[in-house]
C-alpha cells in the first residue's frame, strides 16, 4: 500500500490495483472539542476511525439501495479502509452543506436574523475546500464563471445533495435522531465523468441530535447500528 494523500481525518492509499481511504482516529474540532464544522484536527479519539467507517458503510449501502451514484465499493472495518472508485474533483474540492436547523457556522454568520435551531428546510450551501482561506462559501454564478463546474453539474450536485440528505435524515429519524446539518462532497468518476458522492458519511461530517442534545460521534454508531445486522 502506498499513501498518495494525507488528510486531516483520512489518508488516501493505493494498492492491489485499487484506491482506498484509511480512516484515522483524528477528529475535527478546536481545543479538544469535536466540531464537524472545523477544518482542523482538534482531538484524537481511539476507535473513532473504525466507528466512522462503520457508519459510512451503513449509509453508503442505503444510498446504493436507492440508486444513488457514489464512489463506495467495499470496506474492511478491522483495517479501517474503504475501497473506492477513482475520481477527479471539482476544482480543488467542493463541499455541499444541507441544513435543516440553524447551528454552527450558519448561526455565527446569520445570528442577527436566525434563531438557534430555527428550521431551515434543507437549505443548501456550497463551500470550496481551502484551508488557507477557511473554506469560503461560493455561489452558483461564481462557480460557473471560475470554471469549477457548469450549470448542469451545479443543478445535479444540488439535487443529489437534497436527495441524499433526505434519505439520511429519514434513516436517523427511524431511531429517534434528528439531522441538523450534513456536509457532502462530490467528484467525477475518472473513467466515465459521472458525478458521484465521495468522501465519507459519518458523524465527522454531520450534526445529529437526540432529545435536543448533540449526539457524540461514537454514540451515533451505537444508536444507529446496534440493531442493524
């Protein structure tokens, strides 16, 4: 296996003719406190990598059953690896945030107008992956003008974001959990150019609440998978 990219919470490795994601025990946050909205490693929690992979596998399999195009191929929980399709990115990386309730950076930016936990009805925001510039938000017109994607691709990623987020929201609701927001990433399949959901689908990129209290990342796996065979 050869490491081709070292990320904050995952490494991209190649071997046996395939691409794999290795899930680390590092988590995003600040001052030792987990926060899926941060773009820096804030803490290391033993078992979080395996947990994140288990939750990701659960959701990717649900999406596959709903004919959603993703990069997921298979996973090995003990090795903490996920085999994925080879992709290219929109620019240097484009993330979609689907928001159901006002929290995190949305509340920091719009707190003069929005109330905490205000219903946002699946509002979608787009950000560029750029640690130096703190992952700036960007609109449709700028994305097209800068050649990051075209209008048809924009409509596709927004549609898929809403569809995927709704499926995940409903799965969580079955277990008495509420999805406040989720961050998704898309790319193009290298061989076909098809738009795919990429990255992971774990507590590391979503805010989930139970009885109006935030659910910790490792707790999400227990609540979600304890009754799943």
